[in-house]
């Protein structure tokens, strides 16, 4: 899979106002510029933070993306747990979940 | 003139962005410690502040990831994050390109540091500045250690980077402060966010305060990942500051605040 490409899109999106405008105005065209497999493209189109987490997107990139989407903190944490419930354990990277999906680590 | 101030602090985005979700009886004393560190920094009358940080893909990506990078600009901007989410307004921060260039030349004698004439600050620098230099009026020299995208630089090289920074500061006429910022154990940006290994943290901070080089460098990344999470890789910033300051440290506060995702830490170290 092309996880690198998905992460590169998040990197650009998080730091560049022009890319953020393209994200809002013409997301499919923006995504055409990145090497994404269909699963990644679909997850980004849907703003599916849980799926991107499971695919192995670096957590820091994903946290900033969730903030960009305007997700409240509790929703963002729950979206990642829900991703694991729906799709299984994190498949790559160093941001694997070490607690159980029902554990409210910080009370959220 | 060399170093006139050295310390370490946390930088978790929750410290500002989720302050409203924290117990004020815990949050407010920590914020007060953070501001007090800023008052001590100001009393040292620094001409510039080196922030040894561990940025989170605000500038550097896996297409060309420097193990070490320093800013070399007269101005920076931040935060890259949504200001409402972080609780810090977008602003410009003064830099000091001429000083940066001199420091970088000197550091290059020992460490192959990359330089960057543009740099966007994320929470990793903006949260510390929000408390330490709240008027954003002290020129900043950002110095980054890659703690996010493995392979990572070995701890002994982070120590050498700190030593190189100290030699560079010794050669500069300016009064320079250095602050390292990172987490001790934490599992940020995962569903485990809020998990904290307090015993591990206290042991690490004790080694830091004693400035015990051998003990600080004895952690393997495998053990750190297991015991302190991927956020624990940021101990590199604390290690670099210990190497630069050479003195004994004092932990002014350490308080686990799960909603901030980290054991919140303020430490000062004597410059010797």
C-alpha cells in the first residue's frame, strides 16, 4: 500500500493554507496528485480518521488532520477506537493502540 | 557570553487547548510553574532563546528527514494548528538569522545539522513560548531533533548535539538561553492518550536532574517504546539540554495530567 502518499497529503494539508483551500473546494482533484490506493483515497474523502489510524498514518499527522476537521478531542479519540473495532489492529507504524477499545484512559 | 539559562518543559497541545477540560486544582498550579519558568528566563536577560524541540511534521517529512535541524531566519510563524484547537493565536515570532548562522557553523564542527531559512512552529514550540515568552519578544533559534519518524538518531548523538550547541554558545557574545521541550512517557495521538508511566518518568527525571550521562544514555529505543510509548522518544531534547548545561537540575514540578496526555514537567538546570 502507499501509506507514504497518504501521510504526505496530510503533511501538506496540515501546514499549507492553499492545500486546505483545495481540500475544501476540490478534494478529488487534490487527491489525484498523490499516490493513494483506493482504501486510502476513500478514507480521506470520507474524513475517516479511524480508518486512517488503522492504516498506520502517523498519529501526529492524523491528530492535526482531526483538528482541521474540527473534531472535538473526545470524538477524535473515539474515532480511533472505532477504527480498531471496525478494521482490526493498527497495520503499520509506531502509533498502535496498547489499551482496550473500552478503556477510557483520560476519562474520555 | 554563552548560556545564561537552561531548562526543560512539556509542550503537549492539551496544556493550552484542553485546559478547560482539566481539573483547575491541577491545571492552574502547573500553568503557574510554567509562567514562573518564564519569569526566571526573563530575569536571565537572554538575547536569544534556543528551543530544542521535537516537531511533529510541521516542516520536515519522510521525503528528506533531518536528524538535526536548526532555523536560520529572522522570523518564524505559528502555530500551524487551528488556533481554536490549540488555544494559541497565530503570530509571528522573531528569529535571529545572524546568530543562527554563527551557531550552525560552529555546531557543524561536530554534528551534520541541517539548516532551514523557513520554519513553521507547531505546538511543540508554540506551547512553551506561550508561557515562557508570552509577548513573543525574545528571538528564537529553533533546533529540532527528529523524534517522530524512525529511524531516529541515537541518544549518544543527542548528547553530542547538546555539547555542540554549548560550544557554539560559548563562542557567541550574546546571552543565550536554552530550553528543551518534549514529553517523558506518553502515548499521544493514539486512543491511549492519557496513559502515563509515572514511575518511569520519575526515574528518568532523576537521572536528568543528576545529569548522569551514562544513566541517561542507557535507554534503548525498544525499551523506551515499551515502557514510555512513542512519545518517550522525545527524551532526546532533555538529554541535549543536560549536555549543554553541564550542571545539576531541579525538577520544579512533575504532575501527571491525563487530559493533557503527559506527565507535565518543568525543570531548570544550572549552567556550569
